[in-house]
């Protein structure tokens, strides 16, 4: 009689190929990764050039696209301009609005979904295909129910398909409720929707303690936009704030590993420069934009 131990021992001694399912032996096709470069207007917001000038700067600096803020679009409209005028400026500059930063409190009780839908419809009129969906409006008095968050995100994705502007699930490293990459991965998994997308950020990955190794675990389809920045190594992680961000490659972030992970994902990745550095805000905005683009391109060579 053959014992269970004997069977297990014989399996261990067999060549790996003889016990692995055939579908695991086929090497998956590697998708090529291409990068587009984008300027988040926060990077030059301290100089307050205005949205029209932001577009001009992004174009002159050589970016493919721009990442705008919803509040700036509203300010543009309040100053007497129209969405049609804004779309015309974008077309003339040859600039795509890759994403928009908004703060509709979609995770909080109340009318966050109504606000998000209004913003999506406004952005659709200028050709924007994405909007950030961060943990805005949550004070941290109680833990976030990640299962409920996933259900709400699924509804938000349905709204995105209706409007043509898809929500990018964002986490903030200093948020009291949604600070970790693992949390947004769970929210996306609960949503169970192939259109789910997350919006990682170098600073937030560091600040919230996610680290960068988990990027290797992410399917390429889950990331469209990746926020590029860096952080200083001489200040404790928990004490760092948005204004500590520096140009990519000027801090301690392990960009060799980060870029390897992004390249392994395949598909198109939009690298968006998002900084809030007050020293940079004292400089010429066009030069800041150009310098940031140069530094991003150096990292992918």
C-alpha cells in the first residue's frame, strides 16, 4: 500500500514541468509600455498663471497633456468664459486634458454623487476622460467600510460610463481613512468592474507607508495615470507634507524599481508631474514645467 507521504515525496521529486498545469507553462505575452507626459497644474499654481496660461505653458514646455483642477475650470467659467472657449484653447495648443482633480465627497453621506456627476458632465465638454475620486469629506471619526466603499465606487463607475469621464480611485498618504495602496486595491476588487482604475502617487505611496514593492503586483490595466514627484530623505515620513515634494529623481524615491514596475504593466501610462513646492512657485512657471519634464524623461531612459 502506497502511503500519502510516499505520493507527496514522489511529486516533489518530479520535474516541475510534469506537475504544472499546461496553461502555466505558456509564457504570457509581454505588452509594450508607452508613456505620455502630463503637467498637473498644481506644480505652477503658486504663480497663479490662470487656466488659459496653464494650457499655454504645458504646450510650450513640451507636454502631451495637462491635469487640471475642477476649481480652476469653475473660476474660468465665473470670469465670463465658456466651456467651448476652453475646449478651443486646448485644441489650438494641441493639449489633452488627461485627468481632473476634484473633491466631490462621494464616499461621505450627502450629495457627493450629485456634485461628482455635475463635474463629470462639465469635464466631458472639454474632452477630459478622467476625474480623481479621492477620500474627500471624510474626517476619520470612524473607520471606512471598504466593502461599502467598493459598492459606492461601482456606482461611480456606472456614472462615469454614462458621462464619459471615468473616476480614478485615489488615496492620500496622510488621510485618516484611505491612506494605503492595499485599501484602494480592496475597494477596486469589491467594485468588481473592469473599468476600475487607481491613481497612485509617489509621495502618497511613501507617506502612507505603502512602499513601492506592491506596484509589482498590479495589473497594468488598473493604472492609467501615475503622479510623479519625489520626497526628501532627511525628514521623517510621518512629518512630511505636500509642500515637501520635489522633482522626480531629486529625492529618495527608488525610481529604478518604480519605473521597472510601471514598464512591466504594459499599455499606456500617463506620468503626471504633481508638485506643491513653494520654492518652485517662486520661479518662472515655464522653466519649472520644462525642468520637471526633463527630469521625468531622464527616469525612463
